[in-house]
C-alpha cells in the first residue's frame, strides 16, 4: 500500500463552526452552507450563555430551532461551551484534521489562536487538542449595515422582536414557517409579555364565549356562583391581559352581551357580577374552564364543606 493511501485512510476531518445563534438567522444559514461546502463531517456548535437582552434563547431552545432550520449537520453538544471545548470533543471522537469556519473578519484571529495552542500544554500541563492540521476558512462576506435581508444579524433580529416588528423579523428567519414560533420564543426570553388586543379577542370570541357560558352553567347547577366570583378574583391576574380588560370594560355590558348572549349576561347581573368581574370571567374563561375541568368537583366539595363551617379563609 502506498504511503499516501495509508495516510488518507487514517485521516479523519471535521468541519465546524461555533456561534451564538441568538436567534438563528439567514446569516447562519449561509454559515451552514459554508460548512457543508467543505469535505469532512459537519458540525455546528452553539454557545450556552443566556441573558434576556443579548441572549434571550436558552441552549435547549437554540438546539431545537437549529435542528429544524439546518438538517443534515451535527448540531451542538451540552458538554461544549467554547470553541476550544469543541476541538477537544472532536479530538476525542478520533478526528485528525479540522477546518474551522468563521466570519471573514475573524479568520486571522482564530488561525493565530489555534496555531498557538495546537499540541501545546495549558497552565495545568494538559494538552487540550493536537491535530495534524487546523485550517480556518472564511464563511464569506456580510455587510452588517445593509438595509436588505443580506444584512440581517442576530442583534437586529433581537431589536425587531423587542419592538414588536414581526413582519421585519420574519424576513431574517431561515424558514418562514417557523418565524412566529421563533419570534415568540425570543420575546418570551426577553421577558416581553404578549398583550391580548381587541382584534385578538374578536378572533377567539367563539371559544371564550362557549367557555364562559359553560362556567356559568357549571356554577349555577352547583349553586357556586359566589365561589366562582372568588375564584375569578383569585386567579384573574394569571389568566388575562390588562389591555384587553380595559378595552372591554370601556364597552360595558354590551361587550359582555356580544360574547355570551343576553340570557347569560342577565344571569351574571342577577348574581351580583359587576362589569369588570364579568369581563375578567369571559377573557379568562378558557383558562378557568381548564382549571375547573381538572379540579372543579374537589373545589365544589371543599367550598360546600367550608360554607357549612362558616370558614372560607382558604379562598382569600
């Protein structure tokens, strides 16, 4: 066997990149394309830092989206938090050569770093990695200040998500079908709560109307209308959005009547519901109904027992 053939048989090359992907963008799609353009086994490792403003997506969420956006490539590993740890892992997997893909402005820096430490011991005397070769290649040019999608960066995506600019945010998502779920995940990671606007209420009106009427009938059948009022006050802050309540209360009983009908509205009035409590019941109806379906009978029994004993302190 020729020496060259023997070398090729034992040579094993990994092609990798390391990124934050917070969130993944069409720029990262170009990075993945650059990885796949090189011969070898392909890896994309992800950082694991998380901060609401700069890194809103946690590591498992990034892994989930990256796997959906970029099939056909090995995505991340929980033991890898830095580029050096990525090289350590690849060495443990038997790779002899590495091609590291980086932004054009970082090629020289990474090449110098890897050349300096390849095969060299760290402060503890351990040699983190030793490869036959480490080549740093460019992922290509990208103008971060461009107005079109070619300039879409993760920082711009985060800014758009924070501003509520979904349509612009969606332009930078690798797969438009996942744009809304990624947008929601970024905003959630930033701690931004979605308001329930009047238009959204109109869209779900049939569902909340049905749920509200179901709750009224459930409570009336068991003589639990007073308990339902206490329950609404207790869990209302977890079930509704303030903007929606303000809009609905401003419209008054006519809004309530439009959601649940005249008969159910009159039933609430007859049982001492004011407009704000009625609105909260309706807007939170779907959430409250789910809770009642799961815990309602136990709740009713406890309420009846407490009523007999004259002690309803547990409801406060």
